[in-house]
C-alpha cells in the first residue's frame, strides 16, 4: 500500500465531513453523493484507506473494489435512469483512489462532452433534496 500525503488528502475525511451525503459503506470503499448536483445523481466512491494507485492494491482488494464501483454505478443508473454513466478515476488533484460516478443525460448542457469540458456554477440542493437523492440510490442498492 502507498500512503503518501495522507495528512493533506482532501478525500480521506470526506466520509466524516460530508456525513449528510453518505449513501453506503462497502467493504473497501465509501459512496457519497457529490455536493454539486449540476449532474443529478453525481456520486463519489473512494477507498476507505488512503491509497493512490490501483496497482498498490492486492488482487483480491482490487477485484472487490471494482465490484463495489460496479454495484454503485448500477444503483445510480437504476435510481436516475440516465442515458450513460461516466466513470472518472483521475487523482491528479486528490491523490486518493476515488471514482466520480456521473449519470449523464442527452439533455444535459454538456452532452456529449466530458463533464470537465467547461466550468459551471455548482448546483446545491436543500438538505431535504440531498436526503431524497441519497435515499433513491440507497434503495436501489438494496435491490441489486
């Protein structure tokens, strides 16, 4: 395991800092709703441990993590019925394994371009709306 920069990592504390956006705790990762909901249903899935590269994981953990990504994406798709799910695993700004799981609709303003194609103002929701979106995904996880 590779644990560089854990103290300055913006992902390591997301589960605690964004407790109101929690969806699920899996064996190897956490799933939360992204605070910016410009793309409805946009979630982050990140490893419980501070690890920077997939190749730092042993095979069993890596395979389990991919199953969790797949399960989360399937739940998001079932909850929001998008035209496509985008998967982003970059780590340049936050070197901690994390996926951006982004439902995309052919009607969204950036379709079919990548979500990073141009800046946009954050879309924030009421606490009730955040809770409703988290519940939609959590309920979809239960039937998968």
